[in-house]
C-alpha cells in the first residue's frame, strides 16, 4: 500500500481514527477546538464540505505542515440538518422522526498539503425500519448517541436491527468514506 508521509487526522472522532487504522493508514491525530458554525443560508448539501474546509483551514494555520485530513458528517432529513443531540430526550425525538423513513448522510472531507487543498462530499441514503419506542429507548439507554449526527451510529445495535437498506457508502455513514479518501490521496498527493 502507498504511504502518505506526515498524514494528520484532524478529528476527535474515534470512528474516523478506527476506519483509517483498519485501512492500514499511518497517521497521527492532532486537533484544535473548532466551532462548527456555518452560514444560515448555505444549502444543506454543502454544509458538511464547508465545515470540513473551514476545519482544515484552522488546522493548517495551527500546524502548517503535513498532510491534513478533516471531515464533517451531517444527517439530512426533509432538507434540514439533524445535528448531534444535546440530550437523551432529543436523541429519542430524532430517532422517532427517522423511524420508517429515508434520510441522507453527507460527509464532507478536506485534505490539504502546504501546496494544495482538495475537498469533496459523499452522500449515502439510509432507510430505517419502523422503530418501536422500546427499541429506541434501549438504544438511547445503552449506546452513546449524544456525539453522533442524527442521534445514531450505523455500526451499533440500532444499525444492526434498524437499518432496512442503504444506498451508497456504508463507511460514509460511519463517518468517513475511506475508499474515496484513499483514491484522492493516491491521485492528488
């Protein structure tokens, strides 16, 4: 496998870290605090990539060396972004909204070196089965949906029993379209 020198994952996400490790990447993790705000009039399908680019700029200013990889994942339902829940009750409400319906998961990625920057987005559609109150309660009480866009992790129990189908990259829903990241690194860096 091709090695990419000085690859830095600028993300606190344990899922992104695990995906890159599983794919055999050698990298370090370096993060700074970043306020995930975006213009209110920004089209919802552009938010994830916008945030990935802004995170990358902030990390580039802080570190200014190496190959910096940033990402942001959002869940979109009826043209609205369902962010990370602030409480278990909010997570329950979001899962009730998604129950039996199709939603979109968009991950924006930005990779930069000192010389250039490449950004892209990956979209996956996800359809949940109808979820009962008991299933939603079980998941919220046993998992940690608070740090997850859309209040769930597809790799967790709710994904195993609740996802009827997906169209697109499974790993994109986990938090990073690793195949696309690899192709961009191979072709551009």
